[in-house]
C-alpha cells in the first residue's frame, strides 16, 4: 500500500528527528502505536543504540525487551557491552525466548556465568531448556510463549483466563488444549469460543490437531508440514506428547530463508559455520575460513589434473591449437554439469522427485543432454571453423578437421558432464548424505578432468587415428 | 509428533486400501475429518484420480473443489481432460481462487472459451480479475476469500454475520474493517470481539493495519513485509485504498520457495519460463530451452577465448608444461569468483547490504581475496613442485621456476576473479538489474578469459622476462 508505506516512512523519519533533538517524551509517545519492527528500524538508524534503549527501558522493560528482539544481533551485542548489566538483564528477560537463546550463545563464554546471576530462575530455566535443543530442530526455533487450557474447563472459565493473560495478541488464534499431565489433546479456535455455549466443557468442543512437531524434529521437516497443511502455527510436543512450545509461520519464514542460504552456499562450495552473522557483521577470517576449505581440495585436484594432461603431451605438442580450446571444453562441462546438479538438488529438496525415480530422472536428463550436446557441438564446429582460419600451419590438419574434433569432444563432454551432475546428487542422497554438498565446484572440477581425458582421447582418435 | 505422523500415515494407507477395494462410502466417511492436504495425497497415490474425484464430487462439490486445490497441476489437468466438462466446472468453481487462475492458464487456449460457458458469472469475473494481475504481484497471489465488515456495524451484528458465513476457519483471526466505499479502515481480531461489549460500534474498537500490500506490489516485497512484521496475513488494496484481497502466510511460503528456486537457477545460468511445472511434469524441451540459452552465449565466448590463447602461442609452444595447468587457473578463478558473487547476491537479496556500502563491501572482499590468494598460491607452488619433477626437459626452466610462475599467476587470478565476482552484481544492482543474472556461469566464463591473460602474461614476464 503506497500510502501506508509513505505514512510508515514519515513516522520513522519523525522518530529519528525526535531522537536527534533529544525530545524523548515525544519520541516515547510516538512509538506507543508503532509496530516493534519499525521502532527497531528507527533505533538502528540512530547514532547511539544504547542511549535510545535506555530511554525506552526507563519507560517499560517489557516493551524494551520486545523491541530488542527485532534488533540485529550486532546491535543486541552492543547493548550487552554498553548497558549496565542490571539494565541489560531486564531487557534480556523480556526478549522473545527463541531470539534470547541465540543472543546468549553470542555472549563470550567467560562473561556468561557472571551475567546469569542477574537473571531470575524462570528466565535461566527457560534459557537452558531451549539451549538444550539442536538449533536446527523444532525445539531450537520454538517459542515457549503460548496459551494452553485444560480439557476440563468450561468455555466461560477459558474466556476469563484469556482476559487475564497479557501477550502478543496476534499469537492467539488457537488455544491448545491439554490434560492434567500437560499431554496435548487438541485445539479450540477463538472463533469457536465466540459461538460456544458458555457452560460447555472444552473437552466437548475440542478439535483434532492437524499436525504437530516433535521437539527433536528437523526444522526443514517442520517447514514442510507448514507448506503441506497451510498452517499458521504448529504445537511442539515432547516424547510424552506433552505440549512444550509453539512454532509460528514467521519462524518458518526465517527457517526457509536460512536453509536456502545454506543450500546456495553449499552449491558454491562455501562451508557452514555454527552460527551465522550477516555479511558485514561477520569477520574477514570467518568468510575466509568458510570459502577456503573446498578451494584447497579443488586446487589440489587442479594440480593433479596437470598430470592427466601430461599424458597427452605428445598430442598437445603436435597440435598446439588443441590447447586454445581446452578452456571451452572445461568451462562448458562445468556449466552443464552444475546446471544439471542444481536442478536435481533443488527438485530433491522440494520433494518433487525421490531417488526411487532414479531411472526416470536419468533417462530424462540423458535426453536433455543429447539435445544440448547436439546444439553446442554444431555451434562449436561452426565457431571454430569461422575464427580458426589462421590457426593451423600448412602441414597440419585442416581447421575443419580440428573444428570437427572440438565439436565431437564438446558433445561427448556435455553428455558425460550432465550424467555426472545428475548421478552424483542421487548417489549422495541414496547414502543419506546432503546432495547440495556435491555441487557446483566439486562437479566443475571433476568434469574438468574427465573433460580433458575425453578431449585428448577424441583428438588422438580423430587427428592421429 | 512421531505418534501423530504415524496416525496420519495409517489413515492414509487405510484410505488407499478402501479405494482399491472400491469401498467408497467407507472412504468418504474416513476423509470426513482428514485435512484436505492428506486427502489430496491419498488421491495422488491412487491409480485413477478421475474415478476417485467423481466419488467425492457426488458427495460434495465444495469439498471436491477444495481437495483439487491441493492436487498437483498435472493431476488437475488430468481431471480437466477426463471429467465431463460440467462436472469439472463444478469442481473448478469450488477451487481456491488463486490456484484456479494458475490452472486456467494451463488449459489449452482453444478449449478455454468453450469451458467458460459452463461457469457462472461470479466465477468468470473473479477468474479474469485475478488473471489481470501480474502473477508475481500481490494481486497474482492473493485470495479473494476474506471477511470484511462495515465500520458502522455493532459487535453483535458482526458476530451474527460471522455465524452465517461458511469458510475455512483457519483464515479467520482478523476481520478487516471497511467503510461504505470498501476503503480499508483497519482490523479487529476475533479475540477483541470476544471481550467487547455487544452494543459497541466496530468503528470504536477498530485497530490500525500494521502493513498492507498494493495489488501491483512485487510478491518479493510483500514477503519482506511478512518477515519484517512477523505477519500471518496482509490485506491487499487497490489504488483507491479499497480492500480487494488477502494474502496468507502459506502463500508467502510458496513465494519464497519459488523465488529461491529462481535465484538458484539464475545462479546456474538457467533462464526462467512463465509458468513452472515441477521437474518430472515439465517437458524435455522446456528443460532444454531453459538451460541452453545461456550455454549458447557461453560457448561462443569459449570459442573466442581460443583467440586469446592463440596470442600466446609462442610461449605455449616453448613451454608446453604451461598447458598442463591452464585448467587449474581457469577452474580456481571460476570457483572463487562465483563464491564471491553468490555471497554478494545473497546478501543483497536479504537486504543485509545495500549498494551504498559498496566501498566497505569491496574492501572486505579484497582482504578476503588476499588471504585466499596467498593460501592457494603457496599450495599450488608446493603442489606443482612436488608432482612436476619430470615435467620439464633439461634445457627448459626448472620446475621450481614453473611452480613459482603458477603460484603467482594463481594468486593474481584469485584476486581479480573475486573482484569481478564482487563488482558485477553490485554494478547490475546499481543499474536496477537483477544481480542473480550475472552469476556463476557468466562470471566463470569471464574469469576464464581474464585468467588466461593473467596466466600467460605472468609466464611471459617470469619465464622469458
């Protein structure tokens, strides 16, 4: 909404202005009705995050905590460093539990113990409980802020209880129903409460849960349940079927973004760290480390490929013109191979294909490979014929024979590279590995070597016979 | 939830069994309480989608339409082909509006007009209205099934109206409030209705909208609003601020998956079609077309790079050993260049960086490049020294000099490739283009050529002097 967007922008600018002029009471009044995300944006644009947060803290611990949850992790850490520990503890206790855990892991280990003493038992308990789950599991992303009511209560009792609880209103569409042992029994929507008889027992109007996540379930599997059932939230249960948390669709948006970034990085041979800061926030060395690991392996492979070419030294000596088109063969192989691999990896990730369908997949890719091979082979033949007029000496083979050789070799390289790009991810998946790991750089380097063998073998056969 | 997952699986298997045994009334009773997504899964696993859908249609048009919305597009088309047109029209009229539009575009053009005559005015109107929006805009993904009430109504009137409307319950957390001209005025949550005085006027309890989407707004921008404000749904308005639709978080999950797939494909030089079927559903030729476009350009570039190497024919003739390590130089350049490009493209896509910060970004990448250059350069020097013992003849330069040359050239190639990989996406972004387009294959092929120039220039300087 263009108008609403402009309104938001104007309000944000006004707030930044008020902060600059130190008109803090007007600033506090202004943010009263603003979404937390916008307030966080305003604070991030101000010169002194700590100063502004002190003002908000003086007004309301709870609001300050909520807003801090929307700040970048770098700014959250800045607050930890610059606020008096006691003030920061108040903020921390009011942050969203799942975001708080992530922040806690960024606090230097030697300062954690000291900091814990400023927190109340409940916060510490919640912190360590959430921390005990794998960060990529349902437990690692769930919120512990949810409503649950007992199956034996009446509609009226539930409504009264709901009135008393303070919370983020937008979380409250479903109320989960549990028994005395906290075992999840179902859900009622607020809408159902609206139309229900006030004396009715919740147990009589409770509906089945559509889907639930186990605390240890992988976050990607939880995301797939959201996509399959079009969910807004999902209850999280433990091994005893007790309700322990709630995952909302906004958490799942984050999960999908995070997993996509990881997949894209894996495709490019960038290895994964434990906890990721954003691009500018993370150190040069952490970037270096993430990228160099694969590169070292690939460089070693590259050096070894020198040995392969050496085998064909004689052919190469005789027809130096072959060296001119080595990059063409290698690059095309890398391109078609990683195209095929990324298409397969993506289709596997989205459950569009499964490895049971391996024959269908390979057969399909083979036909695609043939079409691409013929197209590029012919193109290369004409290209080389055209530009290669002065490339060979009088006593060498004609440029047309060279062009034929290159066309045939390129076609063979395309077919083999697409087959490698197709089969590698399927094989890795079969052995329960992550297909994205055998991605672009690995395949590129591999088909560089196979491509050179194909190239020089073809040349030896066609030129020397 | 392990137990719930097993229950779901058992129920699905039971249904498949019932279909096989043609016990249709038991099947209809069983699916009564099942989520539509599960029923769709069962139908897709059965041998005859059309047969099963006929049974469900005989039971309820509305249920059959809902379930069809969850089927794959290939199955939806199968129903179009095999059901009597009149039956299919009933199904179609009950499908979710946004999914229906996508399906309509897949129906062969010459059959569309004939089919339209079986539909009622309202469905046709809705269809063409939704069809008029860009499929990648808010209008293209919004649902037209939403609740809106007038600002002048009382709480009691609203509750009575809600009772009368049949709909997917899980859509109904907020009720949007409009005035007599359908202009969006705000929202009330069902929870607020629960606690409000029955005689109160909605206008007095209405809350501001946190965010809204304009019908023509790009779907990726809408997704960013969801992520920023942690939304469950967003109202869609037209140029007159009238409420025209609603986008739910499940639509946004689809948008993000789709955009990520596109980005990944762009990274791999796979061009985009208008409407994408899943991997196995799309034709060989459409796969071929998507992949070959970039490849043709890159092959031409590859042929041209032959001309570049020809310039160094003399050096190459003298030191054939240099040809052995051409693939190393080219592949490493491609790898580091596309790593850098994809990191930058990803950070731009997630708004972690903006082009205003170009200096900071380039400086950061330069330092990373230096670290990688030094590491790989030293590695290549030792590698080549080790394996290259018998690669040079007595009268040629020593293998150590060759290894030094390769180490230096590789370092220079790493630095230049990372700089190209960093700057290209930033430049494209500056000119409002899509950074993902100058991705892996383009950069790989480009740095292949610059790498060869660097390589032979370094060799000429160091070996010939």
